C-alpha cells in the first residue's frame, strides 16, 4: 500500500515546488501593491478583466490578482493572507482539494480563486454545510468582494424565485449543497423559462468538502409529490412488529442496517394477518411494510438517528449531528418511525425529481474543495470526482499533545472517569470541549455534569441556533462545552486570556466515530494556529464501534491480564486496532457510496436526456419541428408492429369515410388501433392509400398524413395559441412519464438483487432492464403528446362580454389534466351559472363537474 501511495502521489513534489515559486513571486509584488491608493487598487479588477478579455490566461493573471486581493483583505478586514493561504488559493484554482488544518483560515482562502475566476463571467458557487455559515461568510468576506468590484449573492432556505435569481446573477453565490442541488431539480420542473434561477455550472468551491462529497453522498436529493399510499397499513405493521421475536422470527445485521424475516417469522405474520401466502405477488406491498416496520423498531433510535420535535420526526445527520428539517427517509420508513413515536403520520410521497450529491457536483466544469480532513479519503476523491488532495502544512507548527485512548470495560465506568477528568481540569480553569456521537449521549453526559455541579453548555442538534454563541465561549477560562459532531465544522474556538498557561483547550472524545476524519475534526478544535492544547478519547467495550468491530479481541486481553473494571487499557496496539476497525467501516461505506453512484449513473444518463429535452422545449420559441420529429418517431416505432397483412386489411376496409370509435372493435389490426388511438373519432377523414403501396411508402404516407393533421391544428388554434398549447402538453406529459419512470426504477432496483441468485450481475441486469424501460417510456411519452395534441379542441365562451378562447381536452386524454391553457376570465358572467347548469365552456358537462369544480 505504501508503494501504491507513492506511485499515486508521483510528481506531487514537483507540483508543490512550482506552487511555492508562485507564492514567492506573489510576495515579491507586495511592496509595490502596498503603495497603491484605494482608487488605484480598486481599478486593478477592471484592468485584469480587460487583459483577460484580450487573451491573457487566468494563470498569467494569478500572481497579480492574488497580490491585490491580499492587499484588499488587509485594508478592509485587517487580515493578511499567510503564505499557506496563498498556497491553498493556488490549489483551489487548479481544481484540487486543499487539506488545511483547523484554524488556518480557509474562509479567507476562498476569496483568492473566486476573484481570479470571476473574470470569466460565468458565476462561481461557494458551497457551505449550513445556512448559518453561508450567511456568516457573505457578511465576513463581503467587503473584499465589493472592493474588488464583484456582486455577492446569498442563498437561504426560505428564499423565493425572485431572490434566488438575484443571488445566481451575482459574480459569486454562497449557499448550501442542498440549496444548489434542489434549485437544479426545481429548474428542471419549471413551466416558465422566466422562473429558472440557475445560470450554469462553471466553478464550485466546496467548504468542508469531505462532509459534502463523502458524508452526504449516500443520501440523494429528492423532491416528492402527492401521496399514493394508505396510512392504515403503517399502523397495522407498527402493531404487528413488536409481536415478532428477534433471532426467531427475524434476524438483524447492524453492520448492514438490515432486517431479515425467517421462515418462522413468515408463518407468524401470515397467521397474524390472516392470509395464506405472504409471498403471493399481490402481497408484495405487505413484505415491504413489514421490513420497514421492523427497521423502524429495531435499527432506528430516537435522539440518535432522529429527533421528535413539535410533533414531527426530524432526521439527525449521523456525521454532523445537525438536524435535517424537511428531509425524510424514503420508501415508507419515515412513516413507520412516525407511527412508532406516536406522532401524526405524513403520507409517503412519490418522487418527482432526484439526483445524488455525487452527480450534482460532477456537473461542474471545475470543482475544488477545502477541509481539514481529506487525506484519509484521497482514493475516493480521486476515483469518484477526479480530485487530487494536496496537504498544506500549517502556518505555525502543531504543538497539540495527542494522548493515548483509554478503554474501559463498561460504558458506565467510562462516563464516570470522563466526569472525573472534566472536574479536575475545570477546577484549575482549563476549558474542555467534550465530543459525543449522538444527542442522547450529550444529554446523558449533561445530566451527570449537573449532578457534580459543573457549569457547562450543550451544543447539539437541538440547540444549533445558538452554535456561534456557544462555540465563541468554548475556549474561555472554566468553560465546559458538550458537543455532537456539528461543533467540528466551520467554526473557530479562540482561547481566552490566561488559557495558554493552563495548557490550552482540552478535547475529550467519549466515543470513536466510524470515520477517522470525524475524530480528527474533533481533535482539530484544539491547538489551532500554534496554540497549545491536548486531546484524548475515552472508549468502552460497549461503544457501537467497539461492539461491532474488535471488542471481543480486546475483552479477551482484559480478562487474560485480569484488569479491574475501573482500570483502563492505554496502549498503542489497542489504538491501532480501533483504527483498523475504522478503516474497515470506511471501506464498507466507500463501497456503498460507490454502488449508489453506479446505479445512479444509469439513471443520470436518462435524467440528462430528459432534462436537456425539457430545457429546449422551455426555452425555444417555436417547437413545431420537435412535434414533427415526434410524428416521425411514433410512425417509425408503430411500423415495427404493423405487418403487410395489416396494410392490406386497411386497404380493403372502405366502409367509413371518418374514423369511428366502433371501428376499433370491427377492425382490430395494429394499424387501425394505432391510428384510432391517436385521432379523435369522427373528426378527420380516413387515411387513403393506393392498393399497391409497399411498407416503406406506406410509412412515409402515414407520416405526411399526420403532419397535415398537425398543420390543420395550427390553423385551427392560430400560431400563438398552438405554441402555448404544444409547450404545455409536452411539459405535462414529460413530467408525468418521468415521474412514473422514477417509481418504476425504484421498484426495479428493489428487486434487482434477486438476479444474483441466478449468477448474474445485478448492476448489469439493472442497466439492461432500465434501458428497455426508458426506451419504452420515451415512446409512450411521444405517442401521448400527439394523442393529446390531436384531441385538443377550441371552444368559444359566448357568455362573456367578449369571446374568450379556451382549450380543453376530450375524454380520450389519459392524464389528470382536464383543461390546457384555460384562460381565466376576470369579467363577471352576465347570468349567474347554477351548479347543475351546463358549463359555459362548452364541454357538455355540468358546471359543478367542470369549471366550477
């Protein structure tokens, strides 16, 4: 592995030397830049932009631009970029990940590549992990950007379309990964080009890049729609699940977070539900709900995986400890948890649009990131995102004292020792930051501290609104702060007066996380910018990580040497074994994320096709050529099913001049069925052909016949109205079929694993079957568009002072949409229409079932 690492990092030394020479050159420019007046300094931005437009590259302009931005930071914020920060800025501009220790000023580093890349006028996105950090960074770094002549935009969760458009039109836009991702999905669900907010995906800088691209990569972004399931079934299985016995009726794999029902369990469920065969195809939904109810009961724990707040189940991010309001577990799991907790159930929603974090950020032409902990995940960054990690040394040497882990037999004893350690350090005034893995543990520890009379603050998912205030005081004398993982992200802890003499901030971890990065983030809160500090982890054999990986091995060692219960093990071998366990889990999670991406890559190609077509329809003034190409495609596909016998049968049938509904039963040929399904009965004359026509000539004639009908539609509605009608039908049909396709793809993926039993690769089968499904969906979609377009008719509303044109669909339309582009009249009717009167729109229906519904 060491040899492999050296091969992968080959040439890195030369690259670093090159960057150092650039930094030296930037430093040499500082004396001359210092002498510029504010006006002269501000004018440099326009000068550089002009030079870029005349052909100079960004690399050519980098030294002078960085030197100017450094001087602007000194004058506006009284902050000067250190050499390591300039180094980091170069790395970000190159589209790489800069690993910089906590407290090295990553927020300031981002201003360098932002100002440089702004010359391309393509918009730059700076991505943070929460709204608070986005607001803080905009307010903090705003003076630099304004002095440089840039407009800065901010995205916040509560913003509307107009505010978002203004934010994206800025030179640089700050926001969270969720905001950028969901705006992409919403833009691809829009019905009006004027409501689109994003301008493209040119350059993104991700702050805490590992949190965004690694930790959140297993959770796709999903926009859901209307409910389609009954709530009753959730209550049924919530009552049933506790009646089943573990290891008899079902087995649990905590590592895989999965529940498996045994044969005994199946028989018991059949008896409880009073059904003969649980695995009958018609009972497939019951199996799904059974599994979800068991997972909710056994694997998902309150105050650890989720929080119940104000009658709502809110997910807790397992890596950051933050609340994730609005995010829901999919496939009915969230509803199962709601029933378990006795809160009001919110119905399961259908997926309308979805994308993974990986594919969302792989859309950018250039991607870069900053974090304090990326080296351990360098392989994943390289394989998934093609991002190189460059480790940048700290501005001042790190003098933090990293103490050996202490491992106790039980969790109770561990926490006793933790309280003792906190008490001793608090007595002498040293500030202590205590890290926990869950809200539940942080509150348990808080109660123990209260009993000992130790004043403290709690920073967890319940109180993240007070994050800045709590963190600002964590480095003061006598401060004791309990924090979940969220405290390790994006905020600095400044040491108070006299704290340096006491040894600086002491970080005390109460449990190892599954990822080494998270532990390193917690440790990194201490010893920033050359300050003194220390860190130590207290573990027990009952901790989740120890229990799943390696606790038996360590327990045997403790028993062999007859360790007292209150005596810890502190040895490098033990610490090493914990790290090995962490590496195993990291590898497992990497495989899971990679698998998620492999499956989503299949859907992503299809999504790109649909969204590309949708954007063309939305932005193009005239889409008549698109309709004509659809006619050609539909005829071509239909001809695959139409035989010469069908054509001959059609030639002989000269009984009717117009198509009629009854003729679909009289003549059941594929050809007759196809034409009748497209065209309204009694509306258009029959398609006439000669007796000797061949199949190819027939196809061309049929295509020309349908195009002529389309031209008749254009004349009937008028060019302006037909354009609106076409666009509305196309977007509605496309969204409907894409939505159904997403559901079908979910179902396909749920069952694709069974192919492994037949010695076939599930991913290959998924790729093959999804392609067939997509092709079928596109064909059905095109046919539906033509059907709706040909069946649409114009009616005149004569009850108004002036005649209003309205467009409605006949009963043949298969979508939920009943009227299209119905122009809402603002003038009152001369005569009030009764609920049971014929609707004035001319549909022939009662008013209460039509426009009055």
